[in-house]
C-alpha cells in the first residue's frame, strides 16, 4: 500500500527539517512526500528551507508542496497589494535572510528559482482517502468551490466543526503541542518555530514522527 508522509509548518527551521527527513522512512520510488505549507517567516533560515525543498523537487516526482498563508502574504507583499501584513507576521526575518544570503538589498532579493517555487504551490491535494490543505475547509462547500482565503486562513470554524468532508482532512496552520487527531481531521502543525516540534504524519498508519 502506498504511504503518504505529510510534514507540518516549517517556518524557516532548517535544522529541524533536515533532522526530520533523516528520521522518516520515506521511499520516494513508492511513497508520497507532502509539505503542508508555511515554509517561510519567523524562523531564521527561510531561504535555506526553500533551497532544500527545491532540491527535493528536482530529485523526485512524488513530492507535493502546498501553499500556506505565509506564502500568500509574501505574494501580496511582492505584488504591492499588502506590505504590512507580511512584515508584521515574521516576513522581515525572511527578507533579512534573503538579503544576507544573496548579498544585496534590492526591492526583491528573492531569486527567480524561489519565486517559481512559490508560484507553483498547490492549494490542496486529494487522494481516495484524504484531503490535504494548509488551514482547513469550509463546511457544506464542495472542494472545488472552496475559497482560497478559507483554505489558507480558517481556524476555529473548521477545527471545532464535526462536519464530514467525505475524507479525512490533514491540515497545518494552527499549532498544537501535540498533533490533533479527530475522526474527520488531523492537525500536524506542532509549533516548530516556537520551540516545539516539527511533525510528520505517516498515512494510512497514522503514525507520527517528530523532532
């Protein structure tokens, strides 16, 4: 049976990501590796995290990258739509990291390879048994009609809902001390950037790997 390994919000924590990847027993010739979004901001190594993930994407075709609300905030910052929200939510650490590593302080220090990575992130990923999404879903709305804002930002309305989406929803975005495991959903953001753990859930076994 194909296994899926889904990893929670990284937020620039490169060391935890590398350590976790050394712990999980993923075989990318047979298994799927999925990242739930929020790769950047707050942590000190957002650029290095993206370098690492791009490296994974070049090596294998069984790696899925979802979009998080922090990638959306970066998108809006670069487009000039909303600069404040990105900077107020850890974005300054990301810009400082890119400027330090890229050696210049221009209006956009982010290299084109990284911009292309951000531009190609998925809003969700669906299998026969699961729906993977960054933040959650709105009840009574078909998957194909879900709003981007809800998929990237929703919290309590989704978390405290017992709505049956037809498949178990695997999500990040809202940090918990330990993974949230309910009949209709599993939350895998365990607050890595806040000094807690970075977590991976292995499916269908529902086995957790954390560092």
